[in-house]
């Protein structure tokens, strides 16, 4: 199993605080020693940092923790390998271009197999994880049904149906984004918190680190963080139920439901 | 205009020395202030570092210079923007997946327009540079003619013909790789050097830095470096002629010609 981290915000926000907590689970407070990765959208560009090393010992992870990259949308992941060996090609998040956008995907869980809907295999896995295979299959289905770009609301039914399809093969918690929106699907475990004024202090569970968001934010800031398990101990996180999906833009939930 | 850097080696080799020289051209000894990027293949995975900032001032570039990532194949680039604004989405190298491999591309030059061969626009630019548009067009032509993977020798004619086609629209020096091989096309300016035993000392042109490769290499190591202009002042670089193309694998040239 692995740990997911997602962020959607209405102002460019750094994720150093949450990332610092997540990285501890990569070999220190958690067993996820088999690599980590994080993708930050900057406009339509995507800045991707990855390492097949344990995040708690990674020099690149140390850089990311020192270097407050501000973004509207972030997807991060720490990995405990089940399918696929430990190497860069098997390290989340995975990225593909569709409709001239960078699509970024991370998965927590394991699939007995990745069901094929018969769509042409335009996107093919580079590594040998079930996760990347599922991501490619998802994009192949999307491209097959929508050769030209559509609004997220239009493709949502296919997205949700595909996630539900994958979930029948095992566990499929995932985060997906094209940089404009962030989609989350909960198959077994996923939590969320939306922070907005009045902001208060927060304390990480995994490391002795606190922050007072009040000093770092404006009155209209809205920041939603999604994680496999709550990252802070003194805030009220909401746990998703199995089958819950949600779509986020600029920190706000713009659609949700249960598959 | 921009500066290109490529490496092909038969043992995993760090490119810190050459990279240190190239990065100086990003704002210190050269005018290429509009971003930089470098992609290192690790197996089938690709580790990409990019910044729309001047490389001479980039914290990420400083990390890459401290952190000797060893690779068989590397593509790097510093940018002086002509087409497309300065942002991450317009920063080279560009990456796409084709046939389950990560393809990486960097371009030096400028095209009046990117000629379309009528292949379906499967790959679409995320940013607005002529370079990324040319890369997408190249991959669209390849995918259209070869829906399934072929050996580099089989696709070489299409690759060379497409580069020659682009060159008619302006200047098109480029580096392209799928991690297994490295392809270079010279439209106006590109230099190369192949280092093998007996190795000797080398001194960068752009910064006061010398290295004795003899102490860092084995007797069978073969390392080819390609760059827009020679990076060292005391070694014999070979300059490509306009229209020259070459294909490299494990440091050795496996095919070459003139378009």
C-alpha cells in the first residue's frame, strides 16, 4: 500500500507543511520506503520530483521541503511496492499528455488485473505497475470516447465508471488532475480537509511540526488537502466512504457522489 | 537561440562537469536566461529537472550540480526565449510517451512554422513554443507510420526526413532520445566529443573548473557529449556540418549521415 497527498487551492499555495508530514511516512513513521514523488502544476506546466529512494532519506525530498513551490494543484505519493520492482519508472505520480494538458495520476491500492475496455492502447505503461497500467487504460477510454477536449463535467461519468470498474479488481484509491481540476476516488481510505478563514494552528501527526496558517494566508484563501490518512492531529478531517468520488477546483468541491 | 547538451555513455556516468559549464550560459557567460532543463534516464524512467528561471540563479540547478546523477543518456537545454513566453510549460526538454517509452526532446533554433504532414494530432503541445509543436508533429508522424514499436534503424529515414522538413522552416538543431539511443540533428551548430581511454584532463570554457577524467573512469568507458558549442577549451571537439545527423547508443555512433 501507499500514501496519497493532494491539494487544490484558490491561490498558489506551498505544500511544504503537508509534504513534510507525508515524507516521514516514507521510511520513518510509515513503511513506504520504495520511493516517492510529487507533481506541482505551474500554469499548464507540471514540475515533477521523484525518487525511488525512501523519502525520509532522499536528497531531492529535502530540497522540496526547503523550497516552497507554490501551486494551485498538487499530487504526491509515497510508495510501498507491491506490484512492480522499485525503480524510477515505477514511481508515482505518473504523467501523460491528453488534449494538450499534462495529466497526473497517483494510486493507492492493488489490482488483481487491469480490466481492458477494448479502447485502442494509445497510452502504454513504461514501467510494470498495476497503477500505471490503470492510468493508461483510463486515458485510453477517455480519448476513445472524447477525441477532442471536453469539460470535466462531461467526462465525469466515464471517469467514475472506470474507477468503479478498477475497484472490482481490488483496492483503487486515486488522485487525478489535468492542472485545472483535481479528481479523487475513494475505494477504501481517503481523508480531506478544507481550510478557510478563520485559519488556525495545525500540528502534524508524523513529525513535531506546527504551523499557524493564519499568518500565511489571506482572508479569502481556500485550500483543500486530501490524504490517505489525516496528516494533522488537531483538526477535523472528513473521511471519505468507500465509493465516494469528488471533483475539486480552486479549493472548492464542484461535484461529488458515490459509485 | 538556446544551448543543447546531450550525453550517451556505456556506463552510468554523471554529467555534473558538462552541466556546470552549460548552466553558466544561462545568465552568466551566455544570454540564455529564460529557463533550463535536463532529463536523465534511469532505466526506462526519466528524471526531469526544469526551471523557467535563469540556470545560473536556480536552486534546482544548484542541486543537480551537487548531486551526481549517473545515467547512460542525458538531454539538457538552456533557453533564450524567442517563440513562447517564459514559463514552465515552455521549458525544454519536452517529454511524451510513445510505445511505452519516455521520449525526450530539446531544440535549438526557430521555425517560421511547423509543417503538418497530415498525421492525426495525437500528441498536442501543452505550451506555445515552436519546439514542442515540432516534437509533437515528429511523434505524430512516427506513430502514424509505425503504430507498433520498431527498431531505431527502421524509423531513422522518417526521423531524418522530418528534421530536414522542419529545417526548411528555419533553424532546427535537436536532440531526441527514448532512453535507449540518442539522436542528434544539426541544422546550423552542434559539436561533439567522444572520450575514451586514455582519459585526460579537461577544463571548462565557461567557469574555472577542471577535471581529470582518468581518476573517474574505467579503461572501457566510452562517453560521448554533444553540445551547441564546445564546453571545454583543451580538447578536440568535432563540429557537425549543416544537415548532419547521427544516432548514438552506449557512447558509440551507430549510424550517421547528411540530409
